[in-house]
C-alpha cells in the first residue's frame, strides 16, 4: 500500500483540469472546493478533513472508504456518488442532491442531511445515529439494517423506502411520510411517529413498544405480530389494518379508528379503547381482559372467542355485534 500523500486544494484542481481523475490515498485538510466542477473524480481512500465542497459538482464521484470528517457538502451535486464504507461523521449535506448515491456501510453519525434529496440511495447498514434528516427525501431508498437511533427525521419522505431490520429506536418521525414503506422486523422502540403517514406500510414483527403513534394514519398497515406494548395510538387511523397476533398490552387507542381492522388473536389486555371505533372489526379470539371499552362502537364487530374478563363496557354500542358465544346483538 502506497504512503499517504499530502496535497493542497490548488494542486488537486490543477491536476484535475489537466485531465487527471485519480487521487487515491491522498490527504487534504480544510481545502476549499466551493462551486468547483469535479465530476467523475476518484477520491478512494482519501483523507479530506473539514474540506468544503459546498455547491460543488461531484456527479458520479468516488469517495469509497474516504474520510470526510466534518466535511461541508451543502447544496452539492452528488448524483450517483459512491461513499461506500466512508467516514462521514458530522458531515453537512443540507439541500444536497444525492440521488442514487451509495452510502452502504458508511458511518454518518451526527450528519446533517436536512432537506437533502436522497431518492433511491443505498444506505444498507449505514450508521446514522443522532443524524438530522429533517424533511429529507428518501423515497425508494434502501436502509436495511441501518442505525438511525435518536435521529431527527421529522417530515422526512420515506415513501416505499426499505427499512427492514433497521434500528430506529427513539427516532423522530413526526409527520413523516412512510407510505408503503417496508419496516419488517425493525426496532421502533419509543419512536415518535405522531401524525406520520404510514398507509399500506409493512410493519410485520416490528417492535413499537412505547412508541407515539397518536394522530398517525395507519390505514391498511400490516402490523401482524408487531409489539406495540404501551404505545400511544390515540386518535390514529387504523382502518382495515392488520393486527393479527399483535401485542397491544396497555396500548392507548382512545378515539382511534379501527373500522374493519383485523385483530385476530391480538393481545389487548389492559388497553385503553375508550370511544374507539371498532365497527366491523375482527376481534376473534382477542384478549381484552381488563381493557377499557367505555363508549366504544362495536357495531357489526366479530368477537367470537374473545376474552372480555374484567373489561369495562360502559356505554359501549353493540349494534349487530357477534358476541364471544356466537350470538348476534340487535
């Protein structure tokens, strides 16, 4: 392996203008490349500490295994750039265009990706702990196995994004858009999903213990075998959602819309379902022991085999409800 070469910004720019594109294993500190065109440059395994690439043209650039610690890439053009296994700790990418970029295996802890365009990016097993992804567009991106614990992704766009097996504990996804997102087996413990749009998302076997899903839109979401222990889903929309065998112990579902929801064999022990709408809901063999169904609408719901031991049913509405013993109310 060749020794590290000390460079300055002017030397690199001169060589680039002469047609050289390969700058492998060089070291450059605090260089200024603002608004410079460096499309197609190869900076593999380089050390670029605190370098300024703001508004630079870096389309199809190769930064694989590079060290960009505290780099500035705000508003840079980085379409299909390669940051594979790079050190991108505390880098800033505000409003950068990173469409199709590869960040797989990279370390991006405490990075600022606010309002960046990251459509169809590869972020498999990327470290994004405590990162700022406010209003970032991650449509169609793959974040399988990524770590976004304590990240701020408020109002981020994650439509059709793949987040299976991702660590999203304590992430802030308030008002984020996750329509048809794939979150199978992901960890969302104590996550903030208040007002998030999760329509048709796949959350099978996800861990949402203690998560805040109040006012979230979960219409037709798949939460089969998910863990929602102690989660807050008050005022959420769970119309036609799938919650088969889900753990909903001590969950808050106050005034939640559960119309047509499938709760087959779900555990709702000690859950708060006060004033919830359970019209046409499937509650077959559901555990409702010590649950609060005060003022809930159970019209046309199916409760065959459900356990209502200790359940509070004051002022509940039973129109044409199929009771646990199979009998239908008037």
